């Protein structure tokens, strides 16, 4: 992708490919109004911005291709910051292609992936982090993921980063001013104030970097493993949660040999449920691999649903299993299965450390209580930061800036010279600037926008 801003006029289908009731074709560039007017029954160069016009699109032989609505958005008032038209036609793939062909003949060219958003970035309509948030917003498939992406797109990062960056730049400028007067032994930048600033910035950067684990889980789904002994009811539970017969259920121990994964949204949060093989001493090589995979999945998950049959396992056996599965950062929920007509005291004592919920996976009982506990576990994953990092590139930049702040803190303690202090501060500024795009490279921009769909 050529990253020099091109002034030609581009067009593309902005709705999904295929047949639908309505399709939208977007045109953007200096000549968008004039070129669209060539194929439309009305001169759009003389109309007001933010107006919608009904008319026909005709081919070279003056044959009507479709009756359409064309929205006009003039330079400075559109998504890209350029003159833009959006043609809403009927969703026939033939009509879509005919209109695009007419636009090509009129002088438009096909937009490249992400080129509309890239133009919006280059024209100052948004910063780079907001542009990336658009891709996350399009890809969001849960309420929580949508909320985080929307917050970022509306400037959730921008104000914070601009504030942090400006304060660092102020200090860097004062330190570099000292270097100009090094022979006079003057101090323009108070080391005490700089130390206070470093402590404050470290706290904020730490919150942002720590929020990535939660943000990444929300973006891709909370990894939730269902584990336990054979015949505990794990597959029955998965089927009950999905409300369909997804996993094979049998009275034969060890039916599940491999992992089974399914995605489910609960209260606006996406969960990746993973049903695993029963954990026990394997009786054959295939089952052994299944048990190893089960333990491996638990080691990578956010939440463990440990299912056990209260009629078969003692408290000591449950604790022995948990000792193999526990790790720092893992939320564990114990599910006492097959508790039909049992008194709560018979299973509540199985754990003092983790919540114990009575369920009957077969009868779909206790699922509401389980979902409520899942919501609590997700809340525990969240951090105190009001801005959640969901982008791996941003996480890396914040982490690098935090490392720079650690270097500055150590340099202050060691009373290192101002030129070295200034280097670390400038490095932190560069990392923060890379998030919003004040500092960027062609390779970086190319990689980001190439991942967008054509038409966005």
C-alpha cells in the first residue's frame, strides 16, 4: 500500500459481499461529487452537505440500472475528511457490480483495504489508536468487547496519552535546556518534581499494561475450561449451557478423548468453553494424550469449572485434583453435580477457598447460579484502570514506556547526568507517540490498514 496520501477518488462496496436487501457503495476524494454525478440523475456538486437524494443510476446506453439514495458529505464533514458520497442501492450483486463498473469508467479507482480509514487518519479525523479501534469495533461480537472498542474509538486513549506525553515533553525540554547551560551548573528541571512525575506515570502505565490480560480475554473470549474426573458430567454440562447436544454423553468412562470448544455469550461477555477429557490415570495411549491436553488447557485458561460427582468423590479427592490444576491468576468454580434432592450441607464443605455451586447438568439445574458466578469471576479479572487495553501493539508500547520510566527512576536514584535522563524520557515519549500515530513508519501503517476490509 502506498502510504503517501493519494488525491484520486476511490470507491468500494462498504456492506458485506453477497445478496441483501440494501447495499452501500462509498465514494471518497476531491472529485467524489462530480464523478458520482456522472452516473446519477442529479448534479450533486451543487447540493448541501449531509443531504440525501433520490434518483436513478443509468449506464452508457441510458438504461436504468437502479433507483438509489445518494448521501452527500462534503469535505471536512465526512468520515474521511474528503468529499464523500454513499450510494444505497438494492442488494443484487449484479447491481452492485454494474454501479462499481460505472464509477470506474467515470474516473474512480477501487479502494485498497482500509484506505477510507487511512485517509481519515491522514486527514486528521482520528488518531491511529482510534483507527485501530474501528477494526476492533467491526470484529466485536459481544457487548463488553463492543463497549471497550467504542470507548477507544471515541478517544479513550487519546486524551490520556496526550496528557502523559505533554508532561514528559515539558520535563525533557527543561533537562535539555540545562545541557545548553551545563558550564553554569544550573538546574531548570526539579529532580524532586521529576521523581514524583515518574512515580505517578508508572502507576498509570502499570494499570494500563495490567488491563491487557482482561482486555485480550474480552476481545477473544474468556477461556473457560470444564475439567474433572470421568463421568462427572462435564459434557452434559457443556450441552446444557449450549442448550444442544454438542458433546457425546455416555455412561462409559473416558468417552471424551479430545477437547471440544464452543463459544457462548452470557450477559454480554464472550466465553470460550472447552470440554476436556476426564482427569485420571489413563488406561491407554489415546486417553493419556487427552488427559495431558486437559491439564494443558487449564494452564492457559482464565476460568476453571471443576465438575465433580458428589456421590463418588470425597473432599480429599477433590482437593487432590485441584492441587494439580491450581495456578496463580486462575479463577476456580467448583460444580457439585448430581445433587438432585440433596441437602446443601452435603456439598458446601468441599471447599472453603473456592465457590461451590450445586448443579444437575442432566436436569439443567443450577445454571443461573453458575452464570452469576462466572460474571463475578470476569469482574475479578478486571483491573482498576478505566481504560482497557485490547490491542497487542498498544500493550507493547505501554510496556516499553513503563520500562523507560523504570530506567528514569533508577537514573534519578543514582544521580545520573541530565543527558542520559533525557534519552530515557524521549524514548518513553516515542513509545507513547507510536500508539496514536504522532510517530509512525510506513511498515507499521501498512500492516495496520492492510488488515481492514475493503470499503472501510
